[in-house]
C-alpha cells in the first residue's frame, strides 16, 4: 500500500477546469495474464507497460515462488523466463495474493494441473470472496482443493499429476473463471472446452494465441465456445500492455463532469469486450473522441480526447455488464450528476467484488445526497439532486470505490471525503499525482487519519 499518509482524503471542485495529456497505468487483466503465461512459456518474454500495482506485484511474486524467473529491467520493462508448461515447482511458503481476485482465481487454474502442493491466502477483502466458482470446476481435472468454509481463502491445493481436460459451461459470465479453466487446460492431455453464456473479456484467448497455443473460439448461442488444445509448447513472445480502460474511466468521468475540462489520454486499451463504459457515456451525451486507433501487443489501442459535457440519464442493459463490470461505481457517479433518471441493470456480480460494490456504491451516493435505490439486481439513480457532496465514504478496501468517491467530490457541490486511499495502489499507482497534475483538488485529511 502507498506510504502516503494520512489515509483519509478529500476532493472538491477545482478552481479551474481539468486539462492536460496523460497516460494511465497498464491494463490489470493483461498484466496478470502476461506474467502467468510468460511464466509457463519457454524462453524469455519482455513485458513493456506492465501495471506495477499491488495486485500485479502479487502475481509476479507468486510466479517467482513457483519457479519462473521474474525481474524488472532498469528501463522499466519486466523480463520473465518461464519454466515451460508442467515445469513449475511447489512454493516453499504460502502464496499471498493480497487484494487480487484475478490473481487468486487465475493462479488456482495454473496450480490445478501441476504436480505441486500450494497454500494460498489474501487480505481480509479477498478472504471474503467466493472461490468455489473456480475450485469446483477445476477439481474435475484431478486437483484436490481444501478451502475454508464457504469455499473461501485460505485454501490448499494438491495439483493433478496427470490432469484431465475440462469441459464446463460457466454459470456466471466471468472471465476469471474462464481463464482459470484455460490455464488448467494448458497442462491437461486433450481438449479443454469452456462455454460462456455471454462473451467476457478475451485477453486470455488472445494471449494464448500470441504464445503459440491453438485456441478456437466459435459463437455459441448468445455466447461463445472456447476450445484449447492441451500441452502446447508456449514460446516466449514480447508483450506491450495497453493503458487500462478501467483506470482511464476515472479521469474520463472527472473531465466530463468538471465544467470546461479537456484532457487527452494516450494509449488506452479498446478491446470491445472492455469498452461498455465508453459506449454508455457516449449514449449519455459525452464528448469523447477516439483518435490514432492502432494495435499494440494483439490488442486494439487508441488515444481519447475527453471534453466536459452535459450528461443525460441512461438505461444500461444487463447484457452490457460483462464489458464494463468494473466501471459501475464510476458510472453511478456520472449518473448522479446527469440530468434525469438512470437504470443500471443486471449488477448481481457486483456483490462479490473487492467489496459488495452494489451496497457500497449505493452508500457512497446516498451519504452524498443522491437519490438512489437498488431493486433486485438493478440500480436506479435519480440524477440532478439539489445538492451533492458533503459525505464521508467508507471505501471498504475497494480501490474503485475510493477513486469513484474522489471523482464525485470533484464535481459535487460540497467536498467528498474518503476514509482510506491506500487501496488505490492495487490498480492505479500514481492516481493522486496524475489527477492533481490535471488540476484536480485532492487533499490528505490529517485530523481524520
Ligand atoms: C477480470 C474479470 C472480472 C473483473 C476483474 C478482472 C479478469 O471479474 O471484475 O477486475 O481479469 O479476468 P469476473 O471475471 O469475475 O467478472
């Protein structure tokens, strides 16, 4: 966690509009995968733009503990010399995945089909999150998991010495579960099949191909059927990690909401399975222009020009949720400041994120005067409350809640306080400095620390 103390912070309307050109840190999903796949490949992979946030550093440490050589070069690139599939060894201590659900769940897949024993834990937030969604289907390959009651961390796994391929239909749209199964399938004989009911982010499929695996993806009902040929030889292949669209979301919404602002964010990942927020903001009347579209490391990338806009309320279909699953807290902030009502549908999965994000987002908005309700899995926000701000948000070890609340304070009538800014480092190291550089007013609150 950041050593910037005290932990409580306050944001308020800046005296001048936000302006400037920035880049955001590397994509979290791609960074985890880059370290894991490179750790299973033969040869040395050079990763440029890796997210150096707490979550990803946990994955780097875990891959090192399992036998991959992982080091940071003097120019900031990361070099990973893999062991080859099947070559990992048992770690000699507990693997601590910190706050990261992605690291924990994907690593369960890696461990399941290796002939090793490992114990995994995480912080208080991660130890509350459900792991059964990965350990139950992974057990079918022959791995034996023992987890705490409710399928929670800490867990112990004895991986399968000769893993069977998996065939599984995901009950929830989850790229983490899909990726865990594909990672296990890498060291299983035969073809692993994963059926997803709705398309979810496909960074694992893209990266597997990048490293030379044979993966086929075909449309299947409303979703996809993914088939992976087991025991390929993954060959080291350099990776350029694009800027994280889920991190870009915070300066984007801040610039839309602070009158007169205009910012540019270069090199943002634009994988269509990640850009639901941009689609939604455009529908709300946002002035966002994408320029310089290109491809970097097998993923679409572009530069975004964002100009302050008057936003209107929106009805977001449930089918869009997988493409913007991490963006609902910041979208809810935009909706609270938009004209008219919004309905965000199908948010059940938010209950099992770093916090119960449905309840936490509701509380964040209510304590700051917004009119908001939860009906089943939908959130209904009545934009344009008379006066917003003035509340203290309990961030509950959730980085995205902390950043969303600080953005709310930048546009609300009164300042917004958060109790703890430290978890921002899990996904967006340098957030405070970068936002202040654009002109945002964020201050540490000494007396509340
Ligand atoms: C991720 C998938 C999403 C997302 C998480 C990262 C990934 O989780 O919320 O931050 O990298 O695969 P689910 O797959 O559980 O929806």
